[in-house]
C-alpha cells in the first residue's frame, strides 16, 4: 500500500514539475519542427518589429505570410509555441524594456508609443511578463548603470577613492 502511495505522489510531483517547466520556459527559445516556413516567418517577424506600436491584426500578419488567417495561426503556433498575438505582445514588452533601459521617457509615453490602451493596461501586461512593474524595472536599470559607472571610475587606472570623489 505504501508503494502505491509513493507512486501516486511521485506522479503528482512529476506533473507539477512539468507544468512549472512549461509555464516558465520561453516558447521562443524552443525549436519546433514544422510550422510556418522560414521565409514567411522572417517576413512576419520583421513586419511585427517594424510596426510594434501599431494595431496589428491576425489578418494583417496572415497577409504578410501569404496564407489564410486560420492556417497562419496554426502554423505560427507550431513554429513558436505561442499564438501570433502573444508573440506581438511579448515583442511590445521587449521593446518597452529597451525604451525603459534607455531612460528619458515616461511610462505613459512608452505605453502610448507601443499601442497599449492605457498606462494601466501596459503596467499589468509588463508585470505579468517581466515579473516587475515598469517603474521598478526602470529603477533597477538606473541603479545598475550607476553601479557600473561607479565601478568603472573606482577601478580605472589612476582611479581610486580620490578620483571617485570618495576621499572626503
């Protein structure tokens, strides 16, 4: 009886582990056989990157690929492991991360530039995909930049406490 209980617990643990792995693995990084051909996929991803801030419909993306909407959706999912619209959303968040790292723009400005309905929608989506708020992400980027600048000055030849202004 104990052996059967261990098998059930072991099976449940494996199921949970697989579910967690599937949920936290980036679908773009997993090579998949079949799906949308390389030329069509290249055209679609280039189109998405060029128009990431615009409203993109499944019909537009399918037209770029040269296939029907339904065939495109199936083939795209086979190729990437995610829906075309999830890919577009992830691309928008990746572009948002670049804009926030660069600084000089507001969160509302990033949201508007990338086609989000409003700042709240952008913040919810960003937090869901990145794991932190846009403001927290930008703050962490500024902190890393300040730390790297500090260590470059201190660690530079002829640097040290005096050149870093820390001898006072």
